[in-house]
C-alpha cells in the first residue's frame, strides 16, 4: 500500500539517508558561518558607537561587581542584582583583561551556536526540514544578533535555555542518570541570571517525571531530584549568604516584589514604568523601594520585608480589581507577541538606524511571530504519536512567556523564547511548502487564512515609537567619552521635540563643564520650573552662584534644599563649606553638628571629618591671633 511521502522526502527529492545527513552537515555549517559572520560584523560596526565602550545603566553595576569578585569578594553587602552576569564578566576579565570586546566576542560565538541547538530541538520534536528552517531563522533574526553584542545577560540566558533543552532531549534518550546533574547546574545558572526561570525549572522537573510513563516511577523521580537539587546547589551560596547576613530567606535577589509591582498596579501599562519616589537606576531603585516600604510600614523594613510589601500591594490590586488585571494580562500577552521590539535601556529600532548590518532584509518578529503562532497550532497535530517530544519546546515556550507577562514585557525578556518561536515558524513553512508540492491547495489556503488574524494580532499598534530615550543614552555615552560637542547635539535634538527634567539637568551639566555658566544656570532654573522641588538643581545653582561670587544667593539655594530635604546631607555639607570659605566658622560648626548623626557614605563622611578639622584649626588660629592682638594692645602706651 502506497503512503504519502514525508516532508523530508518531498523537500530532499527522495535522496538516500547518507546523502541527507551529508546535506544536513553542509547546511548546518553554512547556517553557523552565516550566524557568526552577521554577529561579527555587528560588533565590528558597533565599535564605532560610543556605547561600545560606555554601556548603559546595568553594566556599571555589573562591572563594579565583577571587579569585586576578581578582588576576592565573592559576596557583596550592597549588590542586590542577579549575580550570573557579573561572574561571567569577572571570568572574562580575569583571562582577557578589561577590554569590552572580549565578552562580546564570547557572546557572539555562543549566539552562533544557537541555530545548531535549535536544529537539534527541531529534529527531536518535529522534522529535519522544520529544524533547518528554524535554525536559519534563528541565525538571521536580527534582534538576537543585536543582543549578542550588548553587555547584558540576555545572550547568555538564551544560549543556556537552548542548551538545557538539548541536553534534556539527550538525557531522556539515555540510561545515564548522572546527565541530569550538569543539566541542573545549567538550570541553576539560568535562575541566577533571571529568577523568574524558577517557573521554567518547575515545569521541566514535572516533565522529567511524566515524559516516560513506561519507565520506573522511582527512576523518573530520581532523575527529577538530581536535576532540581543540582540547580539549587548552584543557587544556594547566594541564599545562604543573605541568610547569614540578615537572617532573611532571599533566593537570588530582593527585587522580585518591586518588579512585580511595576508590572501589576493600577497605572501599569504592561511595559516598564517609573514608580514615584523610586529611582530608575538599578542599584538605587532597590534602596528607594526599601525606603518607601519603611515609610509605609512605620519601621525600618528589611530587604525581604520591602519586597513583600510591594508584592502585597500588587496582590491587593489584583484582588480588588480582577477585571482590570485580566485586561492588563491580555495586553501583556499582546505586547509579548507584538512586532515591536519593546526597548528597555537599549533599543534595537533606534540602534539599527546607525548600523547597516541591523537593517539587513531578514524576517523580523512581524513575520516570525505570526508564523510561530500558527506553527504551535500545527505542531499539535504534527506526528501525533510524538506528543511527548513536542511538549518540551512548546511547554518551555509557554512557561517562558508566562514568566515574562507575570511582570512586564521588554524585548530582551522575549529573547529566550524567540529561538523556539523561530522553530515553530519553521513548522509552518514546512507545512506550507509540503502542501504546495503535493498540490493540496485547500490546506494551503487554510494556512493563509489562519495567518491573517495572527498577522493582525502581532501588528496591533500598542507601542508608540519614541527615539528620544535613545538619543539621551547616546548623549550620555558621548559625555562619558568626553565628547561634549556630540552630546550637546543629541540633547539639542531632544529639546526641540520634548522638554523633560532629566534632559534639562543633563544640558545644564554639559554647559557647566564647558564653562557656559549663564546657559547652565538657565537650564537648572528651567528644570526647577518643571519640578520646583528638584534637589540636584538647587545644589548646582548654588555652585554656580558661588563660582560667580554670589554667596548670599548660594546660601539661599542651599537652605531651600535643606528645608525641603532635611534628611539629605549634601546641601548641609555644601553650606558648611561655603560658610568656612567666608570665614563664618560658627555657622560652619552649626552645619557640621547637624551632619554628625546623618547617614552617608564613607567618602562623604571623610569630607565632613576633614572639614571639621579645618574649621577647628581656623578657630584655634583665629583665637591665637586675637589673643596676640589683645596682648599687643595692652603693651602699647596710652
């Protein structure tokens, strides 16, 4: 009885298995080289940007922590972030030095292997042809290329997730239970990179137990325990450190609560949003969120208490407004599948305007997303007898999506699931081509009709394009590179389109450093018009007034800043220094007395102690001089 030809036979034109294997090797080699070439060209082009040597926000904390690790401080009392990437940077710096090219080069190599891992997963779950398509799409998907050149954990996490999936496939078809040990270790690294991967870890543990019903139940449970325990062994040093330090149970980092609140509150939009009174700077954000929690709770909140406070606020919102939360959840699902690469610190859509390799005409998420959505549905009916194989990539993709939409959506958070979506897109392409070659036009038209709503869903206008944050980040990089001219150009571009407090403050800083004090003063005053309580603007205006010998105005600005923020020491210290320079020692002593009980870092405490000694010395000298003058006056004849 004649059976329908398989997709492999149709698209390989009936070649023998050895020829097909040789063809696979050749195709995979070209896919790997293509991925490597595109990524190499990208980091070479990226070297022309100031952002290459002066990365944004998170990296400054990663780099500082990496230096501490290389100095032997494996645990930090002040670093409150996910520890995976700092340890990666520390290892690279230990071997190659501080050049920022080398961590990117390693990420490029790892990213070039991602298509091969996708091929292995596709071969296991679907077919050779779907695997080839998925591997090629992974190789040329430009946002993946982009994040392989960005100094963040995104590239490592994507590679590790694919590696864990491939190793699970291999271990499932092996009798060697020890294989689950290295898989669990890699899973532990994933949790250290992003704690929301605990959800994925739980799902994989369950999959290990149920994926082989014919195997002995005790053997399956043993495998699952090896996997889960080895993952927790990797995570446990961080957890133990927090416990010994503060007596608190914190698995990886204490920012889960504030992150959950950012994505789930009455004003949430599904993407990142600023919280009033809480800084957007990563390190300061944790400190500010803890202070806000302390104020609300009426006592000094610990890190875990602060995280729980923000979590409780979100749960209260969900409980009191279930319909609004449901709508927010639907919006986050739509954002997750949206064609726009939602920016965080870095914006793919902004940077592609400056780098030609990112403008290559390869499929973007606007095509891969709809094809992938349809591929998940088609994959459900693909090889009905192999559902346990398909459930692994489909289940991982679902858990990754849930782990993102529980919080908020960004392009970099979607990257870990994108290779799986590329694979599902490959399933759709294989199905379409197979039906075309077999002249099954009815099935082909059904695929086309199904793509229309999927395409519309992925192209909903949910995220307005805004390049101004990209120009601000570029200005900041130029400023760090001491290229004030180009930094000024970027800020001028922003100010012609929108006035923001941060832009005026940055403009004032650049004008002040360029010696244009009048322009700087005007910028800070404009910032105060936007926010009359802006502390730093008052401090900077006081400095400008001091430099132009307008001491009374400087004192007025500093006293205003102190009155508005009595618990902040900077204004009081500047007042003390100003009084000292004006020979008003009594006023300086009064300021220093107010500073004595305030919290401040070691550097500022050193400044206070130094100024205290200078003022006391001046008082002693003044007392000696007055005594000498008095004695000389007594010796003079009337």
